[in-house]
C-alpha cells in the first residue's frame, strides 16, 4: 500500500513531500468526487413486482430469512459504527502526527538556521584570527631579534671584563 506523499520508489517526489497527484491518490475503494463508490441498493430478497401466492413452506422460509436478516442487520450496524469510530480515530491520529511532523520540520529548520548563523560568525572571524596570528608571529620574531641583540651586547660587555 502506498502512503500519501510517496512515489512508487517510496521517496517523496517533491521537496515538500507531496504533489497534486498525491492528493488524487486514495486508498482503493475510498469514495471521492471522482469515485463515488458503489451506489447499488442493499437487497437481500428480490422485489416482487406482481402479486404472488405463497405456500406455507415458502412463508416459513421467508420468516426464518427475515429473522436471520434482522439479526444480521443489527450486527452490520454495530460493525459499521465500529468502522466509523476506527476511521475517526485514524483521522485524529493522522492530524496529530502531521502536526508533530510539521513541528519537527520547523524545529529542525530553526536549529539549522542557528547552525548557519554560528558558521557565518565563525567564518567572518577568520580574518581576525589570521590578523592576530600574524601580529603574534611578528611580535615573536621581533622579540627573538631583540634577545639576540641583547645577548650580543652582553657578550661584548663580558669580553671587556
């Protein structure tokens, strides 16, 4: 059974997961404006269009059939009431689940937006870090040269003593 929003391969065919064609695809046999379903009458017994005389045996058979059909009708009504409740529960579940899915989609988009904002800030800090590294490197080089100069000067002073 295909789920709403899925193509034959099982993947959604659009970024949003649903196409106009998906709206038209419903469970086989479900009534829609384009598929109204079976509108035939429910008829257990053929209609008698002309007067007919029945025998006692035929009348007894019809009474048994009527009693059986009455019980069956009661059971059918109970079953259809249960099926309606199941469909209603399915609707509630689908509405709740789709609500959950949209909340998750919005939350993920918000989280990814925060990740992108952080990445942009970090990317924009790259020149600052590069500049700090350059100035630190220059300061270290300058300090090393100054130390060498002082060592050379000190060495000269020691030679004099």
